[in-house]
């Protein structure tokens, strides 16, 4: 079974916990719609890759950790798209949850997905019961206040923002949790694995900023130009486009360099390289540079 | 130390986990504002009372359970008050969170409080590590889909609602979790204690419906007449006022009768009686009856 199949199977299993014919149906439908079909599932992929590199001696727990992280990511997308934030009508190429199910169900789906993430951990059936508390703490810290993804979103409500604090909380924290939790699920040391998640999370955020400027809606599956539209901090705005691309390349190299010596080293390097190519494809970017040049010429 | 002091102290300790000068400040302020000063803290009181009745041999865990339940209750109030739901400007006699901090911070505070609830459990420092998973599961189930308080709120988006399913999810579930988790935190059997929470939760919901019809804004600390305004299911509408009061009294009696024989039996009976008097005071209700009569007379 591929890792992606393993992740989707764990997520389907998680959804069963939230399902009943006796419960309200719209909420359940919207929760499923928020999680399936997924994107690249990069966070749970990373979590399971690190768990594998550390021996993965308790797959029930690493599956639960990977699912919990993806559920929390999906919850954050649902709430970020709400009218009071991005008011995004599109996500992954189809109507966002609030566009499809209304704002009330979107708020509640996000809430229920957060709860489900922790329920999945509580129900993992792990045989390594002493790992559960620290693992849950890692994941909770990466989502809540003061430094998790919710705090990252809350930086957008502050008058003064340090770009790096904002990006690290909004995106980096969950990547860091993915590597740390993958290690913890396999009984390994979380701290050794945090730098990989940290660098990769920063790379991912820079890539997102670049894509927001360069890509069009069809390529993104969601509206482009949102950082400028919402006056959000962005490395593409701060560093210029070529500066941002250079920064992205540096961060990918730092990610790769941070991978500790281990049995899964080669597999992890390959995963990071493949993911960076998916995020900012060399070919696509050459095209995009032409597009920008064309736009500039036609505007002048 | 009184139980209420113990609860508030645990909650203050919990807030420290969400606090940092390096994190976004509005979110942290709004989270604190959502939790302090509290109401009667009836759910954590109930949780700790049951834990005490069962020996409370691991106070670190019962404190964490009680705090988690109250944090989840506070989160639900913040989200229920949002413009897309009740659009309530008042809560506990002062501006609701979205009225005070804006809608975005209100959404994020609710999210962060849900996360914090599970973080508190992960950080309890319990010495009874085998109790953690089942306890977390009890609490998660009482909040999420298909039968927790979020599902209860989601029933308001369905076209067909069974009043009892709605009330049991929206209010009963967290009361049931309070008694079950109190027992589990002390190593006792959850099932024995569920009926107390279930009856009391139903009583509380009926009381809320009665108060919504009878009380005025000053007494409630929030706008009155919301069930009618939002066309929500309500036992006061379904059974009439006197029918609802009779139902309330029956449910209080059932709650008391369900208390298992134990060392804390007397204390628990006293707590239930005191709480029912607080909810629907005999005197206040006589007054309220006069008020209704007066309204009817003056409208005719």
C-alpha cells in the first residue's frame, strides 16, 4: 500500500468516529467534504516518513498522529476561507465549505474536525501508552495559542507583525509538529527532527507566497493574488519575486541538510526534493517568469 | 480551598499554556476574556463532585478534566454568539467576544480554546496514564460529531429536528461527559455516572428554555427571547410554560434518584438541589408568572 493510500485509509477510518445516521447529516457531509478528496497530504506524508525513518514500531500511533495533523490542517483551511477571513469561494478547485454548506456549517465543521483530531489520538489503540501525552502535546502546541496555526492566523489581526513569527506560526508550526510527532510516535527524540519540519514549513510558506503572485486560479485551485488583496505579509512582497525564489531554494537545501543520519535518510531526501519540485516546478516557474514579463510589458 | 477556587485556579494555570509575550496578543486577551470571570462553572463543579465521590485519587487528572470541560463550554459560547449563529452582543452581562474583539478573533479564540482543552489533558501530569485515552475520548465525544455539543448546534441547520436529540447533543452531552470524566479521572466506571449527567443536562436545557421565555435581559446577562427570535426548538414552546416547569422538576428528581450509593451521595444531592434552585428559583418563578400574566393582560 502506498503511503498516500495508508493516509487516506486512516482518514476514512477517522471519519467513522464522527458518523452516525442519528446525528445531524449536513455537518457530517461537510466534514467529509473538507477532508476528501485531499491535496498532496504533505504533512501526514512527512509525519509517516519520519516515523518510518525512526523504525515505525507502533503504526497505530503514527497513523493516528498523521491523521490528526491532516484533520487539523483541513480544519484550518475551512476556517481561513470563512467570510470574515479570506471569504474564499474556491478551494482545491471546487466551492469552499462555506460556499457549499453555508457559514454556520463551515464554522461547526472546523470545530468538529479539531475535536476529531484529538479523538483519533485518544482512540489510536496504541500499545505505547506513555507516548500519547507528549505526542498530543506536540500536536496541540502546533495548533493553538501562542505559536500554533491558529495564532498564525491571529497575527493577521495585529497591527504590527514580524513576518517570520507570522509564517512560522501559520505554516511552519504544523510542519514542525509533523516531523516531531512522527518521531515521537516511533519512540524517537522529537527535538532531533524539529529542524527538518521547521525549514520545510518555511520553504512551503515562501512557495505559497510565490505561487500566490505567479500562478493563476486554475493552477492553484483557489483564487490567486490573495496576499495583496488582503494586505497580508508575504515574502514575495518583502523580497521581490526573484529574492523569494532564491530564499525558497536555500530553505529546501537547509531542509535536506537537517535530515539526521538514519536508515530512512535517502527516502526523506527524495521526498523533500520531489515536494519542492511540486511546489515550485522548475519548468512552470520559467513559464511564470515569462508571464510576469508579458504582464509588465502589456501594462507599460 | 473551595471547589470554585480550585476550578478557577486550574483554569488560570491552563491559560498559561496559551500565553506568551511573543505570540499575538489580541487572541490571548480574547481567550482569557472568554473564560474569566466565569458563570457558575456548573460542569466542572459536577465533574469534581463526582471525582470526589469516587475517591479523587489523582487530583491532577480530575482538575485537567474539569478545566478541559469548562474550556470547551466557553469555546462553544464564543462560537454560538457569532453573527452567523445568534449574533448575540451580550454574554454574562458584557459584550460578547465578537462584539468586543471582532468576528475573526472570536472564531480563532473558540478554536484555540478547543485545542487548549486537549492540551490541558495532555499536560495533566497524571500518574494514571492508562486513564488518559478513555477520558480524552469521553470528552471528545461529548463535543464533536455525531452527538456532541457541536453536533447539537448543527441540528439548528437541519430541516427536521427531534427536540430530544437536539437538546441531548447541545447541552446534555457535556453534562454527561462531566460526570463520566469525573468518574474516569478517579479510576471509577464511567457508565454508572452517565445517567446523572444526562438527566441534569436535560434539566438544564429545559431550565434554559424557561429562562429564555420568562427572564429579562438583566437577569440572564444575555438577550432574552432568543429561541423564538431564531425559531429554535424549545421545550417552553413545545410543552407550554407550566408543562416545561413540571418537566424541569421531574428531571431534577430523576437526577437525584440516579446518584449511585457512595460516600459523596449526600454532597451530590445537595449540589443538584442547590443548582436547580439557582436555575429556576422558586421565588423568581412566582414573580415571572406574574410578569407573564401582566404581559398577557396588557397585550389583550
